[in-house]
């Protein structure tokens, strides 16, 4: 059901893509999240990358939405067992978040948690804490 609503939104926005790039980027991100929940990681990844591509065109490189894109790509890659690539995206998200958000922002903690779990799962104990 959630995918149907997102697809309807895409159909409207794609008629005037220049005008609705931010909405399209947000929608592709949401579609990626739905596919993640369904464990359809290939489709999730495709939509997260599409969202990132659009956001990189319209936003500053250190925008929190771009950090969110990298974070979601990292989650999906991690689920696919692509830990090293996931780590790159988690680290990019963390760097952006540290540069743009207050030090106590929950998103920074979320990035630390994902990186810690990734190191833990790879038995890199000294980096996991």
C-alpha cells in the first residue's frame, strides 16, 4: 500500500521533474525504506542511490538530507553483506552530520551506533567501542 502512494506521487512529480526534485528525492528515499522493510535490498539500494543523486544536484554537499541518503545506503549495503562499502557510506554520513548538526543530535549518535555495530560484527573490538 505504501509503495502505491509513493508511486502516485512519483507519477505526478515526474511530469515536471525540475520543479519537484526535492519531493522526488524524498519519495525515492521513502520507497527505498519500504523495500528495505520488505528485505528487497536491490530495489532499496536503487531507490536510495536515486534519492542521493537528486539531492546532490539540488543541495549543498554537507546537507543533512545527503547524510541521510548515505546512512540509508550504508544500512542496505550492510544488509547485503557489503560491509566495507557500507562503512564508507556510514563514515560519509557521520562526517556530514558532525559538520552540520549540534554535537548532541541523535543522528550523530545513530551514525556512531551503526559504525560500532559494523566493527563489532567484523570482530574489530578496538574500533567497536
